[in-house]
C-alpha cells in the first residue's frame, strides 16, 4: 500500500506493470472516494493536488509513477497526522488531546509504503468477514520477494532531490 498523500505540484499517472491494484482518489468536488482498479498495461490518472493512495490487490504488484513535474513534491498523511501539533488537532476537531496523542502514537512519519513492519493492529469484525468472504487470490499476509538488485543509474549525476518512491522510472 502507498499511504494516502497528494502532490501539490504534479499530476500523477499510476501505471500497472504487474499484479493488480486499486488507485483510490478523493474527488475534492464531490467529497467522495473514487476507486480505479488497474491491471498490467492499465493506467490511472491522479490530478494535481488530489488526495490519493494505492492498494495492491495481488502479491508481487509493481506500479510505475509518472509525473508531469521534474521534481514532484509530496505531502503524506502520516506527516500531517504526526507533525501537526496535538493541541491544534484537538482544538480544531474538538478532541481530547491526550486521546489524540495515544491514537496517533503508532503512526510512523513518512511511511510511504505501509503498513509498517511492526504493525499488530486488531482487525475489525467487518475486515475479518471480508477476508473470509474473499474468493480472490489475494492473501492478506503477503510473502514478498527479496528486494530487486540495484541497477546502475543511466544518468551521470545525482538528482538534487531524491523522490521518496525511488528515482524516476522505478516502481514502488
């Protein structure tokens, strides 16, 4: 899963190389999440500044992110939740500040691809039911292949900014 985020300076095309995924986008005009399933050879378009995330629905899914900016910027959901002062979140949303701090304590800033390795979240009854009803090949606990070898960068210089999903042309 690529955590919820947005790119304030770039639109994104999410191309499926292998496996399958759902690209989910929050439409700011309708205030509804729109889900776009993609399979190999298919692409989903994420407009600039739109909140979105990707969820692999099969093991060994590889996605390619293509941007219309030379240095795409990103604001991550985990960063919004963890770097906004607790007193601001509590006051803005009428929350108990101590409870807010306790709730977000497990969130790792700048997660990008999640959940974190040490995630021991208790699943809700609806999630457990959905897993038992699922007749697809997707297994909730993935067995990932070893990391791909690091190939030589064809460019003789380093980018001034390393994009968090890897260098341009790599998949996440």
